[in-house]
C-alpha cells in the first residue's frame, strides 16, 4: 500500500463546510440575476397587463408591430383599431389586446 488509511481519511475530511463554499458563487450569481433581469421583467409585464386591462374606446395606441391608431371597439380578447380613413370610410384592423404596445397621449395621431 502506498498511502495508509489514516492519511487518506484525513485528506478527505479537511473541508469543514461540507462543500457549501463551492456553491456560494452559484447562489450569488442567481441573486444578481434575480435583481438585474428577472425582477425588472416581472415589473414590466405587470405594467403592460395593467395597460391592456384599462384600454377604452377612443384611446390612441401603438401596436407592438408599429401600427398607430385609435381604438374603435373593445372586446374581451380583441380590440378594433381605426388606422386610416379611405373615401370617408374608416380602415379598421382587429388585433389581440396583448398586441397593444403603448398608449399614446390624446391628439398624437393628429400631429402625425
């Protein structure tokens, strides 16, 4: 035998924390990721959900696809947006409520 059992056992039991210090960097990285990425994303999603739930007829909005228009009808899952007027008839598109990206201040569409 090259190494006696007593020396081998002493070398294996030198870490009194039981390997917890090896997990500490991973735990710290998770905490940093939580505060820098996950938490702000959850906050933004909550604000968007509030915006979508408060949509009303006449609001001026921009969709996530970039179309700007005025809401003409509001349904449970869909909204109808008037995006233009062609020969005195409105051009309307129906989109999902979740596709609304931002609420514009009143009168913004007149300036565009």
